[in-house]
C-alpha cells in the first residue's frame, strides 16, 4: 500500500509540474506489465528527491500502454508522446513492436532506450532488428543481447552430452535457439524438440494413451537428459507432473535456462525435482557491505527495490531492474547536459505529416547518453559503439544426484561473453562413499549365481554364489549394505499383455527393489524399462546333454557284425561244407593206411567250420578241386576273422556314440533327441527372434525354433531350469540354457553324466539391473571394470568354475568307459555262448546214452557190428596161435597186443573159421612189445588175415567189456587181466618195432 500511495502522490506532483519542467521522458509499456510502470515511477521519484543529480530540476514523465503484438498502436502512442515534447523515449515491449518504434525514433531523432521484454517470463529470443553504425540509428538496447545459445552450448559441451531433448513452452519463439541447434548438429549430437502445452497434465496423459510400452520406455530414456527453455512457473508445473508420472528417475539431469529465475523459483524447482538439476540464470553483482546495498554513489535507491528481504524486491523481474537503471542513466545524462550548458529545449513533433522535421537536439542528446554510464541495480550499465549493452553475467547453479527433496544447491560457475566459463562442470553421478545406504536387492535362485547357503527358521536366509560374490565386492568397496529377497514368482520377468512386467524386472519397474541380481542377461527389452551396469561376465547359449553310457549287452561279442552278415557267414559255412562233400563224392580221395578220417557230410562240415575258426585239423582231401576251394575258403576266413578281431577290440574299448552332438548346429540338424528351454525366458526370446528373422543368414536358429516351438512351446519347454536339468538326467532330452549355468551343473554332477556344447561367441553379458535412472549405475559399472582389470573377477570365476574339476565338461563319453581294463561285462556274451555249448553237449550226451541203450536191447543182425568179449578173444587167439613151430608169445597182462605178425602165426583159413564170429567186426588193437624184444619172427599171411575185415572202429560200442583205450586204439578189459599168448621171435623177419611210432595196426 505504501508503494501505491507513493506512486499516486508522484503522479499528482507530475501533473502540477508538467508545465514548469524542462525534462520530460516518455514511456511505452506492454499492457500486461503493470509492474514496469511502478518501477519507472519509483525511479523518477528517487531521482527527483536527489538534489545532487538534477539540483532544482525535476523529471516529468508520460506513460502509455500498448498491446505488445500491435506495432501500429505502439507507433501511434509514441507519436502522441512526441507531440507533447519529450527528450527521450523508454520502451519495454516485445520484439514485434520494437522494430516499428526503432524506425520512428530514427526518423524523428528521438533517443530510444529499448528494454526487451519477454512474454510471461519466457526466455528471450533475439529480436532480429538491424543495427548499423550510421548516424541515424537512435535506438539503444539497454538489455544485453541474447546469449542463451552460447551459454547452453558451453554447458552441454562441459557435461559431454550426446543425446538430449529440449522442452520449450508455447510462448517461446524456437527460432531463438536456431544457432545452438545448428552447432550441436554439426558436432553430431542427437537433439529432440518438444513443445510443452499449457495443460501439462493433459499432455502427459496423452503420452500414455498414444504410446505403446516400448515407445514410452524409449521416451523415458530420452528424458534422462533434458533442457527446459520456459518460464519458471511452467517449469515447476512440468517437473512436478513428469515426476508424478514416473517419467524421470534418480539419474536424470535437467538444465533449466532463463534469465528471469529468482531465488524463490530456484528453491521451488529444486524441491519438486529429482535427480540432478542445473539452473542457468542472469545474475547481478551485490555489494558486500549490506549497508551499501541501497546506495549507488550519492544516489539512494528505495529500500523496497534494493532490500532482498522485501517482498516487492523478491518478485521483481529483470526488466524492472533495467527500467530503474535506464531512468538513472538518463538523469545522469541530463545532469551532464545542464553542466555543459548545451541544453536543447524540447520540441513538439508531428509524426503524421510528411514534411515534419526531426528534433535538432536529438543527436547531441544521444551522444551524451551513449558516452555516459551508471552503476545501478544491474551493475554497470554502459553502451558499446553499436548501441548495445555488453555487460552480462550468467550464474550456473546445480544440485547433486538424489531423490531427497529440498536438497541443497550450490554455485557451479559463471559465464560472461568476455572470459567465457569460469568454473568446472562435471557430470559425476556419485562419490565412491555410499556408507549408510541400504539397498533392497531382488534375485532369482539360479546355480551358481545365487543359491541359498543357510536357511534357519526365524532368521533371514543367507545366500551365496558368483553374483553374490560380485555384489559383496561392490558392497565392501563402496560401503553400502543390502537386503536380499527372492522374486515372488521366481521369474526373471517379461512384458505382460497389459504392458507391465512380472518377475525380477517387475520388482524394479514398480520400485519395490533398488537393484536386481542373478543370472540376468542384458537384453534390449529389459533395457527399455530398467538400467544395467556394464557386463560382469560374458553370456552365450549352451546345451546340456547326457553322456553316452556303454550298453551292457550280453552278446556284445556279436556287435562287430550285423545280423545279416552273421547269417551270410553261417550260410557260407554250410554251403562250402556241402560243396567239399560233393567234390569228394564225385572224385573220392585216396586215404593213407591208418587214416581215421572219412569223407562223410558231417566230417566235411566239421572240417570247414574248424578251418574257419582257425583250429586246424587233418586234411584228408587230396583232389585239386577240393584244395582250390579250401584255399579260397581259408583266404575268406582270414579276412573275416581279422576284420572281426579289429572291430571287436574297438567295440570293447571305445563306446560308440550314435548321433553325437558337439555343437548347436549338430543339435539343430537332428530330430532323435528333443530339446527345449525355459518357456518365456530370455533364451526363449533370443531363439524366437533369430529363428523368425527372415534376414538371418544361418538357418540354425530357424531349425532350433521349430523344435522349441512345437505345440506352441508346451511340448519341449519347461517352466524352470531345474526341471530341464532333471529331464536331461532321467530322459532323452537336451536342455538349451545359459552356458555358464550348464557348465556349473556338469562340473558338479556326482555321476559326471553331463556334458555341454555351445557357441563360443559371446553376444551378450550378465549385468546388474537397477531402477530406471538409478544414481548407482555408473559407480557400479566403474567398480566392475576395476574388478575386471585387477583380476579379481577372474578369481571369482575360478571359484565357481574351476579348470580342473572332477568332471569333463566337453567329452560326450563317460570317463569310466574310456579304455582301461576290460571287465566281465565285456565278455558276458562269450561266456554265455560257452555255457550254451556245454549245456547242449550234455543234452546230446544224454540223448546218445539213451539211444545206445535202446539199440543194445535189440537182437543184433548179421550185418551189425559185434561186440568183442576181450577175455574170449584172448583164449581163442591163444589157442589158434599155439603150434609146434613157433614158440609161445608173451602178451602184456594189461592189454591185448595183436599185430600183423601175430595174425600171420595163425593156422590155415579153416582154423580161422573157429573164430568166424568176429568176422565183419572192426577190431583195433595195439601191441605193446617189451623193450628187450627187437625183432619179430613171423609175418601175417594173407590167408590168415582174410578172415578179418579192415576198417575203422565203429563210433558207438556197447557191451560190458568193451572199452576204448585213451589213445583211441586200445581195447582194455575193465574186469579181468588178459591171458598170455605164447610168443617166439622169428629171426628171419628183421623188423625194428622200436622205430614204429604208432605200434598199432587196424584190423
């Protein structure tokens, strides 16, 4: 009220002094800027009360208000002021009318002091008025030129931004930053522009309604770096709306630039924002001495304008300050003109008439104003040769990253057109000291990244694993503590139909957790909604398979040859045996004396089989055709047996692997082993995207996707990784999953029954997920890089993936079957064949015994072979061999020795008829001759031998007394000893029986 009363009193005084004053100033203000008039009148009042400047002269004023966007009205009001007679024209309007007033002032030679005003506190844009050094330029620009392009460019360069968005309000002329846009475009920066409507809430709602979730996530990422070119009230509303809509996060960094931002605006902007905030505003020097704040030399300024605690001073705009200093500058110029006695009286000018003449004293007054200077509320106010004010200072204020409201702000530096930036601007997120910070960590159990190490009832679970070790290393270095909990649905997370996320990612999106850690891979979809640190371990897709086990087949000895080949070999043996029999039947061979081999079909078959299994045997076949056939057969048998032996060794020492899989390509080419992964996992999406990409050169992923997507993914996929591992161990299945997880499973399997294959090229990595815009991302990434550089990360990897593990990861054969001693299982089939042969022979022996007994019970025929009673034979032979010419022979008591010489001592054929019962009977006997007997005296006559038949002994003999000697040629009596036959040596024979190796004769 005091200010308004003072202004009213001054207005009354002006009216009374109008006719008597020689100093009259005209002013044109925007009709929306009523405060400009107040400050203008207060400045005139302060000067009229200062007798040291104008002494007894007083300043009178005339003020007119115009529409800032109506140049015609501005010119009309200016002409009206000139018609009354003015020494200078002060205007505070926009650029639209400024050009018209400039032309009018130049034409009428009236000094024009132009103070550019922006609409509603919006940052200024260059007016684009032409300036020249000609003498007819009567306009002076009180406010400095617009340096917003230079200031922003320098600040953005210092922060090293490469991608950001510029928001501007509806009142701002975007052409004002055209020079800045051109320069950043030349430097390769990615800049986006967006106009902020008056209804900010409606604009934000429209973004959510029109953008898909992917587009909204990309837009949220763009908002992490932004420049706000708008008036303070709009900036405060915009920040509050985007923070409430969760479009910005803790790591966002926004720059607000406006010359009109006061201290109250700064505090409120900091309170409403999160993340880091940089404020650029125009600043003015403030006297260090508080008592001198309201004094400029001998001039005293009203306390309502210079006291920073005064509400009126706190709400003053920069235009108001320049208006006050403009009046002070004019007063000093008038004072100088009065002292120099070069005063030119005011003239009444008419703008409408064509032949109107300009003011004659205009040039002199303009020069006096340009050469003068003043120290006012804006500091030093003076003009350059071109009529502009070069004195300007921009203050750069900033906050640290954080989410707490009402956090402090500090001065980062300042900028002026002469020296540029004075200060250091760094975009450092966080210091290494995070002591006292407690982070809430969400995880998913996945060996060996995160596992429960201790679960005591009533106490928090303790976790261990590779990812936990990495988190613990970060905690030790940075000083924070953490609390871990498992995601409620035990999933990593994927977008749902309504656009939200579930699982671990969903916990971060809904800000229920600060960071997420597990076997979490960095994917584009996840990066759209959360932030990731740099990768701390490479990622690749692998396959878990079961090692080939040796099949315990009882008849593994038959495995080297196929069943059809065995059938061919068996048929060949029968065929060759039959051919040998036929060839010998067509051309009977000559058998040597004493040979027991006959050319029957049975013997032919037996001989062919014996030669095939390399057991040898007597070769009775002497015909050329038979020998040719047997030579070919032996060559055939040699090749077959050699091949069998070599192949059998391979089968008994090395496990043969059917459909061996050693790569992802091998897996995709086969269909015998089904394979899959965890449904809706990152691996599932990775294979789906690559498999459905028509530009993918390698069709491996397309084949993998066909198998994985069978029955819409429900046939071969599992719900969690442990189910897939269990399916591999106890079934015919291959599990496609993270290679690191599968390697750990294969290394720690107690049976070493797994092996892994995979892609050696790592296309992604494991990272720590954080909330979108988290301030901890960069400091975590920096520490992870340090752990990798100093080798500590490698030590953690070797802890969970040792190089010398108990199991071989990459061998598809169980180590216990790799060579070594052969066990009984390898030869079980051979023993089975031997046992079958023994059982079969026993059955045949029993059958033969039964058959012989049955045959012996029948009445023998004349053609049948007769059983020999050895005791009876002894008596008959002794009786027949006894005569007068030959001495008695002495036979061994343990056997009957009958040689051709003995038979020759028998009497005539008539005498032999007495033992005719033994005709047609084959007798084989061997004579044991004492060592002292060297010769025999008699020979067997032909007629004596005619009563016996020659041939081999029949195979089957029956009778209680018949017995075959161990060498196959003796008849021994099991009951009695044999009688002696008189024997007399014949000196005329001359046979050396001792040199006979057989000592036997077949009769």
